[in-house]
C-alpha cells in the first residue's frame, strides 16, 4: 500500500529530479530537499538530521511495496504454554509495539525468543512472528502494531503488480512526483514502536519514515488516525510547503 489512495490528498503535486545516488523505492515516504548544481532535488534521508528540509511525500507510479504495517489483537492463552502467532512473518527489528488492551500497559519487546519472558515483556521471533508471554498476561488481549517485509509474491497478491512498461521509471529517468502543500496522508511508512495517541510532536525518522522523538526535524503535521485493526496506516494532516 505504502499510502492509501482513497484517504490521502495533496493540494500541490510537484515533479522533482532525484538527488545523485538517491533511490526512493516506496510510496508514502517523507522526502527532503537538497540543492545540486543550483537545482532543487529530492531524496529519502537515510539518517535523519535536524537540518533536513522536508518538502513532501513520495508518489511513485512504478513502486512495488516491499514493507507494510499491521495491527493485530492476540488473546494470550489462560493456561499452558503462553504462546501465540502473528498472521505475518519477517517482522522488522525495533518496529514492534505491544500493549495490553485492558490496562494500557506497554510491554517491552524482547527480540530474543529463547528463554522465558520477563515481567511486563513479550518475546518475539521476528522471522516467524511467534510470541511468548509472561504469566501476568495470561488470558489478556494484547494489541500488536508492527512492520513486516513482503516477499514479491505477497506484495503482488496484496497490492497488485505494475504493468511491464511502468516499472523502474523514476530510477531510469531520475524523476519522481511528490505530494506537498496542504493535505492528509495515510501511510504505512511510520515507526510502529511509538505511541501516536500521545501529544508528542511528529518528527522525521531514518529512511523517510514518520516517528516521534529522535534527531530529525519536527514535521508540520498532526495525527488524524492512529493505526488500528480496521486501518493499520498512520493518518496525518500536514503542511509541507516547498
């Protein structure tokens, strides 16, 4: 998906050349502007910096999504082995959030699956999506928000496939389209380990994702939709003025 075509809108769309060596492989990423040879170009900031100038978000007619978000509710068994499995595999490291639904307790995500989980934690096998809970969570419902990588087959099955003559065009020609001005963006390019219901400001994260905290610039944007079971995208209202 990268971004939801039905819910995302931009008051201004621009065409820009990509910066030297830049590769923008996903839609819905936050782009920054750089000057090269006196011309404004765009790229995804691999490492976000406070000096980055946010210009808009990526719109790529030739993109084939390779990573997306999901929100699941998992009911922990009340007895026996306190394990469960997520629907998806190949979870992204440091991009998992687990919250006990009844209490709002945020569980520490332990990415080492072996052994017993500590109090207020959940062990996650990133490769398989297996979960292991502490006895305190027995019988509880836990909400997990996470990013996971797609195989080509999964991506095509879920998002469709680009026509043969509409692939890698922005890479071949060094041009791309971006959404900017005023609008709303529903995207899966965000850090799911953060709490988007909190009042903390949105910031630019590494590799063009939306996050909270960190060293990237504060985004001129507010949350309009927290990722949910019905829609695992993050929705923001933005003012990205070139």
